């Protein structure tokens, strides 16, 4: 059975994603500079996530059908730390019309 995240993408279309500038390519990190918007001298944001209806610029595909992160290997820390099946995950899945995940099945 494929991992449920491969057909979801709800988290990528629900949150503002802020992280340290040191995670960006130009500061020694791996997040591509073309996908980043500056916020402060120390914080940047994934492009597309600062809208009333956020959608990360790195998200490919359609939420709930087939979705993937275009920079999965280089995604910023908030994305790496977001747990599939967590309360936050299940809230955004429900908001996008998807069923909640059971933690034990992941």
C-alpha cells in the first residue's frame, strides 16, 4: 500500500511555512532560493504559503489525488517535522475532504 502522503498534499496547502534563512541555498542550506520569500533578516518563507488559501510553490499535483513535494529531499525543517497522522495532519486532511489517518497504520 502506498504511503498516504503520496496522494494527500493537504499540509502543503494549509499552512504558512517559515524557517531559518540558514536553510536556504544561499546560506549553506538546501532549500532552493527561487521558492523562498524573505520575511526578516533571520526568517524566510516558502513561496505561496502566505495567502488566505496557501499552496506551497513546491507542491506538485492535486491535493487529495496525487500530490508530491518537488523538493522533498531539500524541504525545510517545518515540513520535515510535520508528522503524518498527527492531530494537525488529520485536521487539515478533514478540511480538504480527506479521511483522518490512524497513527498505527503509518
